[in-house]
């Protein structure tokens, strides 16, 4: 499984080359893996009105939805050439929680030694908003 995670991280690295990040100069790429093994890429797209910026993770998830993805997220790799262990922001953590597989969602990051760090979404976002019927 670690080989798959390394491949996801490599794809996130490539996606980080496509960012529009003239304000922060902080490019981020993401590659999200769904239960049916479909993969979708995203990169951050900034706006001069900074609150309108779209993070790489939400961009990848939006791309999946646009492509009629109906399964849930198994894993997401996130990469920035500016920082190892590039963690998702709070908004992205909530989005991941919304679409995560019942078996959980792995967060794949580059560690400080050019290896990979694998976290569970629940470790970094234990109490996301949930809709109770």
C-alpha cells in the first residue's frame, strides 16, 4: 500500500507545478484517491480577495464531483515544495470529513527525510461537523 501512497505523492508534486499562487507564493498540489481507485488532481488557485482562494485539496475533491464521482475518499496526498508535512487547512479537513470513506481517510504527506508520512484524518480532525438526522 505504501507504493500507492508514494505514487499519489508524486502526482501531487506534479499538480503543485500548476498552481496560481502569486499572492502567497506557496504552491500546493493534491491527489485524491477514491474507493473505486479513481484519482483526481488539484492545485491551489488564489485570488486577490484572499478568502476566495481555493485550496488544492478542495480543488481535487471538486474535480471528482464534477466528474460524477460517487464513491468516498480513501486517501489524499498533499505536497508543497515550500514545506514538508504540508497539512490541510481546517476547511479542507472538514471537506475531507464530508467525503471520507467509512473505513477512514489517509493523509499522505512528505516527511522531513524525503519519505512519506501517513496520518489518519481522525488524528488531525477528531470532531468534524456532522449532520444528524
